[in-house]
C-alpha cells in the first residue's frame, strides 16, 4: 500500500517516530518527509500526518498541510499522530482537561466528513540542548508557574519508545484490515 508519512517536527522527535513507523509497516513503498518538503497526497493510498505538540495543540504546520491538501485527503486512508510529553491528559480543579486527545482536535475538526482510520498520541522528548532561546524560556516558565517545580535548568526528558510506536502501528494495521 503506497504510504506517505508527513512529519511536522521542530526538534526531530516526530521525524524519528515517523521513521520508526515506516520501519514497522510490512510493505516497502513508504516515503517519510518533513512537512516543509512533503509532496501532496496524490499518488499515495495511505497518509500518516504527524506533528509535535506546542502550547496545547499539534503543530500548526501539519494543520496547514492538511488544510492545503484537504480535497485530495478526502479520498485517502488517513492516520494521525501527535508527539508530546502529556499523552494522557490531566484534569484540573477548575473543571477542565488539558493534554491528551485534545491535542488532535484541530486536525480532527478538519476531517469531520472523512475521519481518519486511526489516531494516537505518542511520547516525545525535551532535549534542552536543542531548544531555541524562546522555547527554553517558555518551558522554564511552564515548569515554574504551571508545574510549580523549582528548577534552575530545563531538565532533559525522553519518553520516546519504540515499543509504543510498534503497538501504534499494529493498531493501524488492524484497523486497515477492518479490525479494532
Ligand atoms: C515550547 C514548547 C512547548 C511545548 N508544549 C507542550 C504541550 O503543550 N504539551 C505537551 O504534551 N508537550 C509539549 N511540549 C513537548 C513537545 O511536544 C515534545 O518536545 C515533542 O517531542 C516535540 O516534537 P518535535 O521535536 O518533533 O517537534 C512542548 C515543547 C516545547 C519546546
């Protein structure tokens, strides 16, 4: 099944995960592209759209790609994935939820009439050495004000997991065969 994996990745984790997905698909015709160099979906049967999560939402670049290609995506089988730290989401006492599935809402909204066959949240990483000054500053504020952690440096945290990605691919394959 000719497959295109489009990854919007600021620091590389979504692109790495895109490649892990490609390695596990049991057919050879899989192309993985960063979103800024990705071809349109024409000519492919299965399209994965993946993006890192920033400020409570999946990357704007992958949303733009989906919006730009919405007409050709309508006739394709689509899989969505968001790469983030908070894959589960959290309830806060004000009666709201943050994180988790909310991250994919804007992409799902675009695909109302042609829902993806599968979607998932996959664990990413924060590598302080890679961050731009602005992102470093934003994360420091987040750790201090939101998580109320007294930190001097943004900590390195990786949750990236090949087994998690493999499980995701297995679920995609089951869906494509009509299973659950
Ligand atoms: C400025 C900034 C904001 C972030 N905001 C969130 C967020 O709201 N929720 C979350 O779960 N992860 C958040 N993250 C973590 C990223 O989703 C994680 O680093 C992911 O692996 C990035 O993927 P990428 O390198 O492919 O872009 C944030 C990271 C940065 C640097």
